[in-house]
């Protein structure tokens, strides 16, 4: 009887089940084609940045939405919003405001109850949201002090337009896509299969690799080591926040606060 009961249990879906491979293929092909056209001088260099944001962040966000089992059209729209926002940010001083579109789209889906599998759309205790912001503030403050003492870098706020533009990019692309995929989708799915430590480690390693592959990351050895240190802490703490609060919002707030601190260094 035990064997019969066990055989009747539904098998867990594969870790990468429901990945939107056709859409990812189109994004990769589009980025490659744009790179070739930029190299030939057909398109301006700024087009490569637009394609990179659209393909990179679009792939993460669309995959997260697909794993949450929302209709494929929702993922395509998310990619389109990201592409339009990246284009606007590249060609208009007020363009970074367009990054509100992707996050408003995700917020609308969450409000419709479609993103519960990503930890979005459910009530979040105030203490959890404050805890997430506090985590980001502590890591951000430590980053500023460490960068000042180790590399002689200081927070600069004399380029507010650049800082606000970078924060807009974080809100609607960088942090949004990373938290939705690495915590809401990958970590949450892995947690249903393995222990917290294993799921958090796998998610955090993937999170670090994503940033190390980013061409915008400074490539000096000291800065790369520092990036790995802070991203590992942020990733692991956000996994803990997700499991504790059962919501993606605290980790999202924490990452936004941390990256806001980083942006003041990056513009210097």
C-alpha cells in the first residue's frame, strides 16, 4: 500500500520547466543582430545598450513571469515595456521615468493575483518591509565606508540627473528583474526541492554570476572582489527575507536602497 501511495504522488516539475525558450531565443538573436549592426556602423553605439537592457533584463523578467504561470503575452509585454524604457532613457533626459512602466505592469499583474508564486500581491507586514530597507541601508552604508577607506572613493551627489537616472533603471529593470527571477522564481522553486541553505546558495551564485557578466561592472580585481562580497551578502539576506516574510517586497526594497548607495559611487 505504501508503494502505491508513493506512486500516486504528483512529481515536482523540473526546475527549469515553463522557461519561455522561443522568447529567449528571439531576445538573444535581437541582441546579436544589434551588435553586428552597431559594429558595421549601421546603428549608433547607444543601440547596443538598449538591446542589452532589453535582452538581459527582459529574459530574467519574462522567465520569472512564465514560471509564475502567467500568460506568455504578459512576459512579451514586460519585455516591450523594458525595451521602450531603455530606448527612452538613452535618447531623452527624462527618459528614465519610462522605467516606471515595467514595474507598474508587474504591480498590475500582482494586484490581479497572478504573481502569488513570486511572492507578490499578498499583504506584507510593515516590520518586514522596514527590515528589508534596513538590510539595504546597512549594506549600503558599509559599502560607502569601505569604498572610501579602501579605494578612496566618496559619495558624490553633484550629478543628480545621473543618479536619478540610474535609480530609475534599478527600479524598473535591474532590481525588478533580478529579484523577480533570482528570489521570486529561482530561489522559491528551489526551496520546494532542497534545503534553505542549498536553495539560497544556488540562487545567490547565479545572482553573482549575472553581475560579473555585466559589461558595465568595473573589471579591476579589487572592485570585482568587493562586488562579489556585497552581492553574496545581499543575495543571501534577500533569500532569508523572502522565506521569513513570504513576500518579495522586503528584498526588493533592500536591494533598491543598497543600489541607491552604490550609484552615488558609480557616478564619481
